[in-house]
């Protein structure tokens, strides 16, 4: 029998786990965020306990966890220890969640960009070098993300107040969607409601209005595309790689207008192979867990997007 491996996609709001023996999904589990950067170590441990309880008694030989916010070796080690405490017999790898995208897409090299609640780009070239751009979080960056799009819309609405301009369509619709009566209430509401997913979910208003040629919304969508392309090209220049580029994350996957704007801008820079991830990122974690297992057994194999060569 092929030993079972576990893939974990650990986001800021949920954790998705898949247990697989290579041919069959043995268990598919969901829990709240187990990301220490989002919820703290204690809560992350509780959510991992929920995941483990859903997996049953199948022995796990290898685990790969892709976690948002794992930006340093120290952060990765803290999360790895949480897994070791719960699955002590397994080989365990912790990577940034952006590394799951290429593995899920089945390509060994290229550039992935995530645009969901936050944003980040990551890539690997044929020499095995990796590079990353963005992923600094909502206080320092996340340009081109859902949160960023809505925050930019709020800034637009408040700027109109500052210059004495009447509320435009974007300002009015955003205010109404937040359950407010007056545009100026957006300022207090923004600070009183800091939940990033709350604001990221309202990016749909900007895209709906852009589809109806609202000028302010159209400008924000264009700026979001510019920001994502900047992340992609920074990684591409670092690695000397033209792609392929894999788009992932709830915003860019579900907003065709943003996809097309990114494609158009990349084409102008000679980056023509642009794909949209059509499967769950956790599949990349499963592929990487299989690669980790093959590496540990000393075989030279290809597992998902990674070629493993064990040193003699």
C-alpha cells in the first residue's frame, strides 16, 4: 500500500486538509483558521485538533502545510512544532501558501500570484531558485487584493467629501451595502469594523460598477491589475522567468475583468502563458507531501510539480 500523506492549506479564515494515498482521497476536512499569524498559537492548535479528529485513524507518513503569513524560518518552525505535536511519526514540511499554487497547477517552474483577501506572488525557475514579492499584509501592502480594492473605494468616497464633491455612484452603493445612511459614516465604520474579509467581500461592488462603465470603479480595477502585474514582474525579473503565470485566489479567479486586465498587461511584457488555477490549492500541498515522502525514501521521482533527487 502507498503510505498516506496529508496536505494542508492554512488560510486566514479556514483550514482545508486532504488525506490521500496517491490514488484516493481518504479524508477531506475543513476547520477554522489554524494560522498562528491570524489567530494565535493556542487557537491554531485547537483548529488543528479539529482537523486531526476528522481524519480518522489512518497513519500519516508525510505532511505538507502551506500557510499564509509563514514568512520567516522561525514562523515556519513554530507551525511545524504544532504539527509535530499532533502527527509525530510523519515527515513534515511547512511552506508559504503561495508555494502551493504551482504544485496544484502541475508545473515545476513559473510564477504564481494570489489575489484574494490579500495578495502575493511567488515563483521558481528551472535552476530551483525561488523568489517572492508582496505578501506584506494589509497594513503594509496586499495591493490588488479584495481588501485593497474596497479600501481604495472607501478612500475615493472620503476624498470626494474632502473636496466638496457630491457622492458618486460608487460612494453611494458602498455606503448602502455597509448598511449606512451617509457616505461620511464610512470613516468611523471602517475603523469600527476591522475584519478584512468583511471589506474584501465588498470588492464585488467595484467590479459590478466597473462592468457598467462607472469611471471611478473602472480606475480602481485598472489599478488592481497594475498592482498584481507589478508583483508578477518583480518575481519574473528576479528569476529571469517569463512564466507560466498561474492566477489564484478568490478575487482574481472569480473576476474575469481582472483576469483579462492582468493578461493584457502581461502580454505587453512578453508574458503570454497565463493560466487560472482550476483546482483547490490544497491539491498542491498533497503533491508536495508526496514529493517529501519520495525524497525520504531515496527515490528519484516526480511528484506533482517537484522533481526529487536524493543525494547518494
